[in-house]
């Protein structure tokens, strides 16, 4: 009898394989980073073959650490950085270019060109998404137009496209030896090529973008058996769950009821609210996206606010400015001062995402005086994440008509107590950190896979696993909260239209 469930968590900076038991407790884990490639300003790439190699390594290492055999796993789920785009050769399995990462902005000219007729929202009614550099569809077009012979090879049926989930499943299930070319609805919804109502590729958009349908994967639910692993350490284990990372966190936080929401604090920040089987078209700059589709059950939708730079800002302060040695030092540096000293940091390094969607915005530090020191900058860095979250949450409540009672949090940054307290302060509502806080995305993928193979019985089974580690309550006065938020909004306006 298989006692455990496995999850591949392929993120922007690293890949993990985690083995969970039935209560959602981590039994074994292995993690490895991969290279971040910046060929020129605004371009961000990954080596997809390196990611596949790291995936194989962490699977083998975690299984060895736990003293586990393939037969000990009931299934494997996959969660992944979304929108990161890979095109590879069907016959050789080799990518024809580096993966274009979700943060990459090289398709900005395509965005402007397409927006000229029909505006930025011309595809929003079908896809839930505005025209922006973020999504996979235009990245595919860029590869087909800029890699020698790619367009011809695609038309001939020799190329395959996938976000990271698709690339990993294809390799895991055999690659050139009969690998399965599929994706799930959550990842498909991030390409800007899938119709949210029909859950199928939209031919009109494919034609407009110049993308042959033959290169696209089949669209499946987020929880079903797609195929069996051929990798030695997990030979014959069913691959049975796929969720884009933010949807996986929603499932991992057991936000199964309409109006339940979570915020994941990682490289970027992603706030998702489950809207049930109702697709809500945002009027406030949010994305309408898939939440999940579990087997044959109806698809669930979500509103999403994506913030590009949060944890990445802390890394920037560490690596580019050298103000701290390791990311966790940001909290102690910020605690050397009592407040932000009037300093506000808007990290629009590659434009602003929700709810502004300003590709031409760039980062600004505002409110500097002779009084300001590195502690104030660290405090402004911490607060930038919380301010951006409030921007998104207000837009979400406006769109949905639902007032959020409490914010569930997860991700690497939630270990930062100062940030969590300020988040509660600026939102004026409680912020909750669950016991499983830094493996929530992986847990969501494990849940999807476990449901598919009967390892978990139902959603009630999953809810029983969720428990609170700590709750923060607001401590800021209304006057101070309003004043700080007003200055934040003023700083944001200074970042607009910096380029172009």
C-alpha cells in the first residue's frame, strides 16, 4: 500500500521534490536552484534542459533521503512557475531556445501592435486577460519569429510548446519515447490562448497571434491520471495532478468556497480569490483565471492580482546594493528604525502588474531626505509588498462584491513577522499564517494528485489538514493607515510612463 504522495514544485529560481504523508506533513524534500539568464535589459531566460536535469536530481535525492521506493508513492503532482514558455523539437526533445520566463518583457512591441486595434482588453472577454508581456502566447510567437527555421518546423508539426508543467510531464512519461503532451486548465488559462468558457484553444486568437494549433498540448483537468513516470526513482508512479503555482497554493490552503482567498509571498506576490463556478469579468485591472478543475467536476474560477516584484526586491537589495548578506536579514535591518522615515519604494522593475498594468512604469524610491538611512530603505522594501497587496485586495473586493474577513498567507516571505504585522496593519484585517507555510504550492499539487487516485477521499479530507500557525491583528490607527496609503499611491503615480 502506497503511504505517501509526491509533488514536483518547479519555481522561478529553484526546483523541489517533496514527499507528503496523508496529514500533509513533509516526509522528505530536496531542492536545487537553476541559473537565471539575463541576456539584455528586460529579458529573462531559463535553460529548460537544466530545469529537467534538476527535477530528476531532486526526485532521486528526496526519495533516497526518505529511504523510499517508487511503490511507496500513490501518485505525483506537479506545480510550476506559470507563463514561462518552452518550444522544443518533438523528435529530439531539445528546446530550440532558452525558456522565456514570465517576467520577460521582450514582446512589448507585439503588445502595442495588437492593442492598436481593439485596445488592451480585446481578448479579455474570452481569456480573462489583458494584453501584456506576461502571458505565454506572445512569447511563443516571438520564438517562432526569431529562431531560425522555427516557423517552418512548427507548421510541419515538428515542434511542441509547453509551459514548464507540459515540458516536465512529457519528459517524465517518456519524452521522445511516447511522452504525453498535455497541460491542465490552470496552465492553459495563462497562455492567453484558451477560451475560459469552452476550456479549449481559441482558433481566432491563435490565428491573430500566428500560432499553429499543432504545437499546443491537449487540455485536461487539474486532477486525473495523465500517464506513468518512466524515471527510475519513481518508475510507474502515476502523474495525476497539475496546477499552476498560484492555483496550487489556493488548493493547498483549501480555499474551496467562493470568497476564500490566499496570498503567496514569493519572487512575486499572487493574491487569488475563489469565485466558484462563476466567471467574474474584472473591471478593476485583475485577471480572471481558472482556479482548478478536479476530475469531472465543474471548473472553478478565480480572480487574481499579480504583483511582479516582492521577494525579488529583497534579493535585489541583497545582490545589487549589498545592503544585506542574506534575504532574511532584511527584517533585522528594517527593525533598526521605528518607521519608514517617509521613504516609499515602488519596485516597478519590469512595469507594474495588477491592478495598474503599466508596462512603461519603472522603479522609484520616493520621499528621500538627508535623514533617510539604509534601515528606512529596508523598511520601505518590506512595506512595498504589503502596499501592493492592499492595491490588489481593494480591486478584488470591488470586482467580486465580497469583503474579505481574513487573508490566508503562504510562501517564503511569511516567515517575516514584521512584514506580516504591517500587512495586517495596512489592510485593517487579520492575516493568518498556516502551519504548512513554505510548501503550500507543492501541497496543493499533492492534493490534486491524491484526489485523482483515491489517496484522499474528498475535499473534507483536505480541509481537516489545514491549521493555523499564527494570526496578526491590525495595530495601526486609521489616521496613520490612511496617510501612509495616500503617500504610497502618490509614489506609484511617479513610476508611470517612465519609458516609451
